[in-house]
C-alpha cells in the first residue's frame, strides 16, 4: 500500500501515472497542453483512458532544459492542481523546488515527484510536514548538463546506494516508508547502456523495500533503439512499460495511458 495524501493506493497491480506537462518546451509533446484549461482537459481524458494517478509538471527536466523561476512554475502548476481537485485520482506534482512543493501540497497535491530526491534545502521538510507521498529519483548531475558525460563504475549498484541513502534521509526527516516511491531515473545522467543495464536488473531495486516507479515513456533511449522520432515512440514505450512491470515496477509513468492500460490487461491476467 502507498499512502498518498487523500488516497491509499493498492499496489497489487502496476498503476499507471499519466503525464500532464504544463510546459512550453516538453521533449514529448512540445507544449501541446501548455494552457491550464488544455492541461486540465487532457488530464481528465487520461483518467477516462485509465490513469490511476496524474503527474503534473511545470518545468521541463529534459536534457539541456533551462531552469524556470518559482513564480512562473507556480503559475503553471497551481491552477491545474486546483482544477483537478475533484477528479478522483491522486495528483502528483513534478518539481524540485521546496517552495513549489509546499504550495502544491497546500493546493491539494497528494504526491511530490522530485528528480532531485529532496536534496534541495528545505525539500525534506516541505514533504515531511504533510501527508503527501514522495517519489525519490536518481539523477547524475542536473538537467542542463546531465547527458554530457555520464560515468559510473557500476550503474545499478551506485543508483541503489544513492536511493538507499535518500530513503534513510527522508525517513529521518519524518517521512514514513509507506509514503515513499523510488525511481532509478532512466535517461537522467545515463547512457543507453546504463539505461539498459538498469532495465535488465530492475528486480534488484526491490531490496530497497519501497515501491518502484519506472519512467521510460518516449525517452531518447527508445529512439536510439528503434530509430523513431519522439512522436512515434508509442509502441516501444508500451513495450518498455510492460518489461518494467514484469521486472517489478509498481507505478509506470507514461504519456500513452490507453495503450499502456490495454497492454497491462494482458500482464495482469497472467497473475504474479
């Protein structure tokens, strides 16, 4: 079970987290849902298609992305969180800024998805003082430079050690394990071979004792493997999601909710 703000989520089957980008420079949808009204409409469509929770982001974290000021990020995210308050599924906000975390939780967010794993000053406290869940993600470097020269001796061991340390830090700050999710951070400071190595050995992350989130949807690794541009990566994205589910991921962060749900119906029918 995952305690997630207003909700308690069963993890008996993999859950689908639908992506709602409220950014003009998202790598995957090019700002298609940039306005609040369009983002809310898109989010409700994702719920109809089978999203179990939503992840709302107001700052792109694609490789090379430029930082966004806190006021601008709040202007993008808060109206969407408030507009979806009655949607019936948990709302996650994808941010690395403690100020945005606090405001989003106050506005009704049930989860914080932080690519920086609550390392910013005040981030642990922003989540600890609430009932919100948190996703702690591994990223080598920071978005603007993370893909320039990723280097590991053993990517799986190093990512696991980092996440283990962040789980301990969150627990020490007062965030119960029942509110935590981890994400190895596919594409965040990793080469193709690093990403493939993590996917091959994804089951090993279960030893950390908290649910695993996998975000592979439309990422560049799929483009390298298939030769497809970002707008044509639905099929490889769905395949990657199913592989991640087979290897223990309990939450799948995806753009293509309907197609992922259909694929997971086959996976779920097989049982554990």
